[in-house]
C-alpha cells in the first residue's frame, strides 16, 4: 500500500450511484442516518458506514494501483508514461510512480487478496 505518511491532496467524493435520486436531492439525506433518533443507534450505524467506506476506499486504491501498473507495463504497445497516468488520474507524477510500483507488487501477489 502507498506510504501512509505521504501527504495526499483531498479528492472530491464520487457520487453514490445507489442512493435513490430523490434522496440525493435532499442535502440532509445520507443513508437514512438523519432518520435515526437514538444516538447510540446513530453512532453504531455511522461507525458501520465509516468502516465500510474505509475498506471500500482501500480496495479502490488497490485497483487504481493495479490499473496504473498495467498501463505502465513496458510490454504493452500502448504503454503510458507515469506522466500520462498522473494526468489521467489527477495525481502528481511522483504519486503515479509509487502507485505503479505498488501495483506491480500487487500483481506479483505481494499484498492483495483475491480480486
């Protein structure tokens, strides 16, 4: 996984495509948490969501790294440079290099569970 001590720029959140469209129109709506009155239940459910989103974000980063490594593979006739990958992913070139390295480690089986 990329170095946790590196400073990352904030990414804009991806839209949650499975949230009902009428709920998306309501800025107060978030996975029905606003409807919970019991603070203990609210804390438990919000914690569940936080952990699920963290796990999903970690998994998405692994897939980004896999894609970056595959795109940078010198055996590909349409190989991309780290500069090209950085531009496409809105990363710095240094971060793109680290992600390519991380992806290569994953492709060798050094850090990811079954895909």
